[in-house]
C-alpha cells in the first residue's frame, strides 16, 4: 500500500504541440505568475513599494551589518532562504530593495507552482489538472493575508513543493538534484518541515533503494543544520516549546481557520454572517467530508492513499504550528487580519491537492468525454469561488513599510557621515544601527561623485543605460544650478521625509 503513495514516473505523452511552443509557454508562465502574485496584494502601497515585517527589521538590516552571515537564527531557528534573498538584495540600489523582496517572493511562488506541475505527474496524469494544481499555488485564497510577495514567507511556499518532492520519483539526475535542493532549502529555512518526517519514513520503507532518496538526503541535511540552533533555543525563555497550546484550542484552530476558509476566505465570512462561525464550519466541513468520503469509497487505491496522506499531513502541519505558537489560537480574527494565516496555507493547499487527485482518478476510469469535461469543470468551478473572490484584497501584508520615503530618509541621514553609522527604526524595537558604507553600493550614483565634482553628469550617464531615466536626469542636473549634493545624489539642503524611516506597523509575531 505504501508504494502506491510513491508511483512510478508517468510515461511521457506524445507532444500535441511543438516542443518550441511548450518551452515558450513555460518561459511565459514565469513572468505571468510573478505579475499575478504582485497584483494580488491590495492596499495604499503596492507590493513592489513595500517591505514586509522581518524582511526589513531582520534580514535586510543584518545583511547590511554582517554580509554573508547566513547561519544566524531568528525566532530560534535558521531561515536560510530569506537570508539568501536579503543578501542578494543588498547589492541592488537601495530604493529597489522593496521591489526585489516582493519579486523574489513572487518568483519563489511561481517556481514552486512549476515544480509541482512537473513533480505531480505520477499522481495526476492529466496535464489540465496539473495546471489546476499549479494555479492552486498561485491563487491560494489566504495568501494575501500574510505570505504573498515577501522573502520572509517564502518557506511556506517551499513546504508546498516539499510535499510533492517527497512523493516524486524523479528519473533523471537533474530531477534528483532538484528534489534534494527543495528538501535542503525547506528544512534549512523552517522547522515546519518536520511534519514530513512520517512521509519520508514511509518512503524509506516503501523504496529501499538508495537512489530513491535524494529528497530524503536533502531534507536530513537541512534538519541537521537546524538542530544546534533549535536545541540551544529550547532552554531559553523565548522558546515556543515552553508554552504549548492545549489540544482543544488547536482542534478549534483547525476547524475555524483551515476547514472553514478551505473553499474561500471571503466565502467563509459570508457563511459566518448567515450561520455563525460554528455553523459555517459545519457546512464547509460537511461538504468536504461528503466529497472525500466519496473519493475514499469509490476511487482506486492510489487516490485513496494520497487523499489520506494529504489530509493527515495538512492536519499535522496546522496542529504543529498552532501548538508551538499558542497565540494564534486565541488572537482575534478579522476579515483582513489573521495572525496565524501562515499556518493554514499548507493545510488548505493540501485539501485542494487532494480534490485534484480524486477528480483525476475519477476521470481516468471513465471513457466518456462528457463525464471528463463535467468533472473537471465542476472542480474548477468550486475552486474558482475562492480564487476569484479572494484574488485581491487587503490583509496583514498590505500594512507594511512604505519603502521609497524610508530609503530616502536613510540616504539623507548618511550624507553627513557617509562612512559612519546611522540609527533608524526598522520595527517596533529600538533604533537599529545601519552602516552607511554598506548603503553606498546600493546607490545608483558612483562612489567617486563628490559635491560639484567636474564631469559628474558624464559619469552618471555612463552608469545608466542610454535613454534611461537616470541618464536624462543627470544631464538635466548638469544644465541647471543645483545645491551641493552628497555622494548619494541627495540635496544637502533637502529634508528627509516625515516618515523618518518609521514603519507604520510593527513586524507581525512569528
């Protein structure tokens, strides 16, 4: 039975379109996915002009203070991928940092969706349904609440990919390397990857050959990297294991925050207005129970095993997160705020994945084209309720630092001591030391540009592509009198913005 959870790779189907066209579609899917993710975040500041939570207060600041110090724990564990993103961001112009974080987060989401499209072929033979599965990643209903378009929340999407990497049996070395990389990066970025230990144990039992365990090796290496930091944090007063939540609130969290919004976040609120919170949970729970009960009774063994594994893994994920972060079980929930929404992302995605696999098994048994079309249309119709109504809305991710004025304030503060240190607020805590020497390489203006230096406009034009905005601005400054300017290209007589680099909202608890 366990081997049915890890099916052989699907036989490649004859290409119905030219290979060049399929590669073109794949290349187009990446920018399209990034664009879709960026526009999903609503609010007064677009995603590409805002930096979310620890991306600013921890990862960007510490990358400036201590470049390439990646093995530094935050909240008691390593977060390798967010730190890698921040380290590359600091080599870009400072004003582009917000866009870099947002685009990096959207790229990781899109990359995970494409990986799942490929890795799920053993369980979902229909290419159309694999597209639906990939869309479930990009259009996840609860994503705009918290996890969309940021570096700090990329590990939550990596968990989606790791689930499928654990079930995948790649037939090539490139596939095995990709599965190992997903396993390592996920385990080295979040302790939530421990919920896949039962599946990995099942994989070891069902597939004893060593070549089948690239993902197992990657996951184990990431966990070994985490262990010293997690163990050292267990004895501290800030350890989450010191104050676990009791089973009752954890079960209520799963029902109210996973089952209820499984078909759509705003749909859940409309049902609550009609039947109350518990009544709405019973309605959605009954629908899901009826559907998955039908799948378990009527579909073949492979689909049944997958549905059980996906639903149990989702429950374990939500229970593990809610137990260690007990505050999410008691925090108030509003239509645009849920402090524990990140813990519901994987369970909700796995509910949708189980539905896709069940429908895929159903249409494989039937030869009637009408039956196949009707089943796929019904699945897409149900999932689209949440995808459409929850495509774009304001959540916790919308209430973030407006970065352009903050970046300008930092550069203004550094103009008096370009090789010194400024202290700015990057969150709710005390002011943080920012080394101006690190900011210098983030500026578009060359280092050697002193105030009133001859030939400055020519050097600026050389640093910017011909015809770019920077080139004609530099030429315009050369033609008109201007106040003395520092090496960051900011007028000495100018004043920093009123924000002073302050964030309107403190980082959300982790």
